[in-house]
C-alpha cells in the first residue's frame, strides 16, 4: 500500500518538474549549508583540539602571569627561571618538571625569510621525555643529541615554498636570529602548525642565541601515577608563592591542568559551531516554507483530481497520505542533492584552505551520522511543511471539489 502512495506521489512530482525543482532549491541550499558548515566546523574543531592535545591529561603547565604577546613567557614582567624548575621538581606528587624556552625567531635560508617558533630541547633523560610528549620523529636525518651546539632540527612544513623552500635539506646551513646552524634533521609531519613549523635547538645554545641565561618560557610538570592532579597543582602554587614572594590572589604566575585547557578550548569551539548550526537551520526553515507554499498551490490546482478520487471511494486519510508523501519526497530529494553539494563544497573549501595555509588546520569532517541526520531532517522538514496542505486537501468535499474545478 505504501509503495502505491510513493509511486503516485513520485509521478505527480515528475509531472510538475519545473515547480518541483524550484521548490527543492530552498531545501538543497539549506542542506548544503548544513552539511558543509557543520563538516568544516567539526573538522576545524578536531584539528584545533589536536594541535594542543599532545600533552595528555597528566600534565600541568606553569607560565608567568601578565600580558603576553606571542609564545609563552613573551613580554611578562617577571619570567620563570631555572630555580623555579628546580623547586617544582621537589614538589610532592611531581615526577619531573622541565623548563622550556619558546621564542619567535627569524630564520633565513636561500634568500628566504621565515618567522616561526624556536623551541629548546633539554639534555639527558629529559630530552627523551620531551620527544615522547611531543611525539616527534625524524623523517630525514636525526633528532638532536647532547652536545649538538650549532645544529637544529626543523619542522616538515619549513620545506614549503611559503617558508624556507624545498631546497632545504640535511646539511643545509640556515641562519636563526643571525647565527648559522646546520640542519641535522627534518621532522615527520604531525598535522600541527606548531610542530610542523618549529625549529628545535639545544637549550644551552638557545640561551646564547636569545640571550636568556636563566629564564624559561614555561615549565612542563608531569605528575606521578595515581597522584591527585588538583592537589599537586595546589602544592605547585604554594611553592611558587613562597619562592616568588607573592600572596595568594596576587600570583605572578599561573598553573593550569592540560585537561582543563582542552575542555575550555573545546567549549569555546562548540559555541562557535552552535552559531553555525543556527544559521544553517534558518536556511532549512526557508526551504520548508517554500515546500508548504508549493503544496498549497497544488491543492488548488488539483481540486478536480481530489474530487474524482473521493467520488470513486478515496477516503480523507488516503488524500492526506498522498499529499503528505509528496511533500516528504520533495524534502528528501532536495536533501540528497543538498548533501552531495554540501560534501563537495566542504571538501573543496578544506582543500583550498589547506593549500593556502600550508597546513591541515582546515579540514572537513563529514561523518556518516551527519549525512543520515541531514537526510532525515530534510524529509522531516518536507513532511511537516506538507501537513497543513494535506489536511486542507483531505477535507475537500467531493461534490464541492467537482463543482469548483473547471
């Protein structure tokens, strides 16, 4: 029985091809907007979270307080020091604390100039810990070793034309802040604009280059297994308040749980994504109004047809189901077309964006759930828009319908 309703509804729509296509324009524009915007939004959300998720959940980051410009520790009044790192290594529940220097440096090679992050690598066992935390591996050459004084390892994207170029290779001589270094390693691409464009050098060398004898940009603290993160954080704050001689509430530093930072970032990105959902939803409502208008017009045009159907035994519910199926079918077909356009649009924009930026920050994440949800939603919008016209059609009296129709 349902197959008959479906086939009849499809035939009626095919008879009015132009009107059907014009009606579906609103739906497939709306669905295309939903799929492309949500896909790009989710892709961006995943990419941004991925940029900062390498620390894991058992780390606490400590930075100097105050107004900062650029990398951690830039522009602060009272920076963290090597003494702060040593103090934190003695805090109960801390497995180790590593001080990192992170600066923005001018890098030059083959008449090309790039401004990018320069990061320090510690000596000894801490070097292995940082490599593990950051997940860095050498695609060409090797990673830094203790004693590598004028040697650097560079991120994969520095080989792009927007940075230092493809001529950069193992053994190349580059200038960092005007000082010459030999490239001994090129990192595997991580899909992170931070790691993929960084220049790593040993900590002692970096202190010389940037004239930072004791300062550290940030302190990375790893907690012991089973330790209560909040208690360790409180202990860190107590120690730093004492050593830096500041009262509670007047701290010139901040200690933050990596997990909390990720949660706050994710919440902010979701708020932006929710705004995108609302904009896309408005497009669908406009499409639904178009379907409702078309179905009302169809009731007027097909008054004679409805009268004939009822005169030969069709019930009110039969007429209602027919019009209801037609409006739902309009929504579904518009949804299928919109999904195709939306997927192509999202993938295309993500590809263009990645080429322009030279990174994978702009991505399109089109999930199966998004496609199914968009299809069901388009059918729902079409069906709801057709309820009132279907009710109007089903209530027509066969005698009045035949008398009214010309």
